[in-house]
C-alpha cells in the first residue's frame, strides 16, 4: 500500500490518485513469455507515487542496481509533465507511469455530465 511520496526528501502523504503521479514496477512483458509464466509469479507488482509538487520537478527511474530512484525531470517535460509517458527498464523489470483519464475542467465547470 502506498503511504508517502517516493521522494525521500518529501513527507507528503498519499491520499488521492489524481494528485501527483503513480508508477508501476513489474516484470518486463517483453522479456516474460506469458502472463502466466513463473517469472511473472516471482515478480510481484509494486506501486510508487510522487506527490503533485515532486512530480512537477522529478520522475522515478530504475537505477543501475535496479532500485527505484528519483531523478530531475527534463526541462522540456516540466511544462506539462502529465503529457509524458515515463518508462524505465533494468534487466527483467519495467517501471512505467500510470495515467488515468481526467475530467476536462471546462466541461466540469459548465455543469455538463461527464460519463
């Protein structure tokens, strides 16, 4: 279960999926022959979260030793960090950002029904 921001220098508590950025660490499907393979069973899925403030400045990556680390977000991605899919691979592990469909503010403010 997620409790805090993955940035070790931050103490923000995880409360809502729409605040910040969620990451999923799993067995790399390109290196795993099938979903039911033994490798998939041995590699449980883990989730990491960066709070809103941290996700505007940094991103999560897999370090050279395979651990999840924070790194600075490239300048070109800082304007709209949610527009970038983040993928990092190390050996047989895959770390990727998880995105959710978001409501468009103009529809919500006009009172339109959003499915």
